[in-house]
C-alpha cells in the first residue's frame, strides 16, 4: 500500500511563512499555506532588508540565508535597486516573484482566507506576524496557556565591552543578591542635570496607538516620566538609594542600572529606559551618562504594537512548542525582530517541521558563533526571564578568542568565523 504523502500546515505567507513553505516543499513535504492577502512577503519600504556588508550583523545574517538557499534572498537579488551598501529592492516586484514561485510549486497548496483554528494533532507552523490578533491570537493563547504580549516597551541594549568600567561599578541595591547582578552608572548633580535637560528636549517618535493603550500607564517612556519634574527620575529608574560606591567612597546623585541581557554577559539592558525617542537621539542623550560615553547600541528602545509569545518559556531550540511538538512558531511572533530575522526563523521552522513529518531524527544545531545559532539561543534560552524581542547583532555572538581593537575588523572576523561554522552545520543537515 502506497504511503500517504506527509503534509504540514503553515499559517501566514509573510517572509517567515514563504521561507518555511519553500524549504519544506523542497524536502518533499506537502504544504497547506494559509494567507489572507493575495500577494506574499510584502515589504513596507524598498530598503527594509538593511546592509549587505559582512561587517554588519544584517549582512552576516543575509549571507547565512543565502547558504540555506533562501527564497527571499534569491528574489531580493533579482529585484534589487541601487542603494549603496544596502540591499534595497523593488518591493512590488519582490512580492510578485515570490508569490508566483509559491503558487507554482506543486508541493504547496495555498488556501486564501484566515486560519482561525489550529489542530493540535497536525504539524503546523504559526508565522502570523507581529500584528496577529482576533480569533487566531485567542487560539495561540489556548495552545500556549499564556497571554500574548501586544506591545513592545523595550529599553536599549548595549555591549558590555563598550561600558567605561572606570566610571561604572558592580553592586546590587542594599547589597541584596549577587553583587554582579547589576552594573551601575553613576552621575553627579551637574551630570544628571545636563542629562535631564537634554532628555526632556529630545525629539520623539509618537505612536498614538500606544499612547491610547492601557499598557502605556505601566510602561511610561523615560522622557515622559522626566517631564513630570526634575527629580522624578531620581525617585524612579535613576534612584541612587542603596547604591553607595564602596570602591570610590562616593554617594552618587543619580544611578542608571544595567542588567545582564544574556547568559554570557556580553549585553546589558538599560533598566527602566523604555523610550519613544528617535534612535539618533537615544544615542546622543544616553551617551551623556559618563559610563556610557562610548556605548555601542545593539538595540534601541522602542514602544510599538508587536504581538509576540514568551519564547524562552514556550519553545524548544527547533522552534516547536515544549507542550506540543507538533506546533512550531516562526518569524517576528517569536521575538526575532526584523525582516531578515523573520526569514531565517521561517527557514529553520520549515526544516524542523519537515524533518518531523518525514520522521527524520536529526537535530538542527547552529552554533552560537553563527548569527542564526545565537538568535535561536537568545530566543529559546530558559535563563532569559525578562524576554523582549531581539534582532541580529554582534553582541549575541560568542566573542573571539583574540582582542581586535578596530570594531570594523572585529565584526568582519566574527562574520568570517560565523560563515565557516555555518557551512559546517549546513553540511550535517544534508539539504537538497
């Protein structure tokens, strides 16, 4: 008796969904792809895919995507337009080519319409995107047993090596807990007042949906809080109480605390600094804090509509649900922030789900020296208790053994190592 062809369901034909469908179909799996729109992988603007240079995190991730034969990268190359060092595309042609390729694939059946129910017994990839809501969002809550996060209120993240340790010190408030839980960045009165003045005058991005939400009241932007009075921050996120500098025998006037963002301690979060400032203003104003004068920002603060799940608690490293290995998640809904990131997470989920459908017992492991492996590790790390979305950045990679002073040369060395390790990992998968 002829064995029935294995089938998986994919919800959403955005960048993650088409990557998942494309790679699963190439492995011989039948795909039911659910999508409301008539065209797939629609970009907001032509330069959404960011830089191509290997000394950039987005450039490295794009190279890893090419090594996995990404359908999006292939069609981005076909539709690219001149844009200096960035990969800019004719977004209408980009979407058109991808839509045609998906529709013409004999292993992919496109079902136009909204997927409202998820069968927990069928292999399914949920790549519904960061604006997922309504009945599907409710269905995801039932599957995960948790409410979705509907807004990002994210503080900036910087590299630990860019903090001036001559001006910072480790200490937990009132010496409670581990001394190394927090890295403190003190200010004297003059430094604080200069910082405060620039902060309340800095240019903002206004997200009116966010301002109307109830969530806003619980996550006040740092600049709005500051506008309520000169000392408001000193009784809030910059409170100096219990943070006496034992080494220098000084009592700071105000203190910004940095908290580890990853297990390795290569990244630090600016505690309580959720913000609506424009990115350039964040760099300018926050760098006025003495210990952050040369801070290297791996992610800027944002406050916007963004539906995502608590991935470290919910997902395995193959992007399947811990509570139900038939269900996979991919794209920005898992907290991988950015278009290139969505593509890669879709590709990985597609391979994982296809292997499950084909009963191939093979682990998909990319080391943390690669951008893909580092992103998956960040997204699924159980130690990441205060999870917030993250895009590709060099701060999440395992550091080099040797010290390279030039940032450009250091990033290029990290990329070269990543590509070598990524190629080795790809060979073990034996993909067509």
